């Protein structure tokens, strides 16, 4: 898998042992089998590790943890909560935009494309990096979780302080080991319409993240998303 993936070198070297592990070989075989059966897998193969390619380890200022990719046609492109330009903004991201407006006064863009965040050091990482079209959570427990746990551990081990934005119980469990004496851990309900009113809306995580980063000399994140 390593010979064909797009993955920034800052991640490739420390994760090289993960790619040699039996669980990753099993995951590769699972994905090949799914494709051989004619199943459509999202995102496309060159974008499985898009979050890691866009946000090198040494640039990570913040991490947002999602669960698995969107399973609709043309949505997933390797960044959690993000969709390609021209694709309707999903409901969870609509709520994220609502919170941005309340917290920082940022008007919602006319798109759901979050690469601008990723290029500033916001690691937009899903726990599971692939999904079958139309079948939410279909690739859970195939090995991806172990791989992305290794990614989260690397972020936790950084010397520089990082903000962990953990929305929902799944993200909070996945990052339960994070060193809170060094990093800022912000927890809230998931921004899904089912739970956003239970503590996500009004959490002010974006301003709190920037205040922490500025206090630590790492520089604020520009959370605005220019319209194309």
C-alpha cells in the first residue's frame, strides 16, 4: 500500500512500521476483495490519506476527529466533515458553520470544502478512512481504527501544544489518552442534527482553540472559508 499512496514524508517515516503490520495487510486484502466484487469505495484510493498529505505532522496545530467518510456519490475526498466543491453542505457541517458564526462572526460559505483549514495545520482525520457507497460504517473494524490510533498517538507525542477538538463520544473515546498537561482538549456533543443542541452549539471551540494557540506562540487559525 505504501508504494502507491500519497502521504507526506513527515507521516510516512514514523508510520512505516504500521504499514508492515498484519492488520494493514488484512485491510489491503479486504479493500481489494470489495473492489473485486464490484463495490464502489469512497473516497478514491489516491485520497485515502488526503488528510495526512495536506497537513504534515510538523504543521499540526489542531485535530478534528470524525468517524467514517460520507457514503454518498461525490462527497468524500479524504477530510472529515468536508465535501467537494459543488456538493451540498451536509447537515453536521451546517451546524459547524452555525457555531462558527455564533463564536467568531464568520458567515457560512456557499460550499463544504475544508481544505483551507487543512493547509493551516488542522488535521481533519476520520477514524475509518474508507466506506462502501450507500452503506454508512461499512468498513469499521477492518483495521483502519488501529492505523488512525497510531496517527493520534503521533500528534499526542508532538513537542508543540495542539488543540484536540473532540465532538461526540466516539472522538472522545479515541483520544482519551491525550496528554492534557501539554495539549488543549475541547469536548462537546457531535454536530449532527440529532445531538448538536446538546452542547455543540454554543461550545465556542473555535475561539478557545485560537486563544490557546496564540498564548502558546503557535498563531491563530483562520477559520473563515473563502467562496471560490
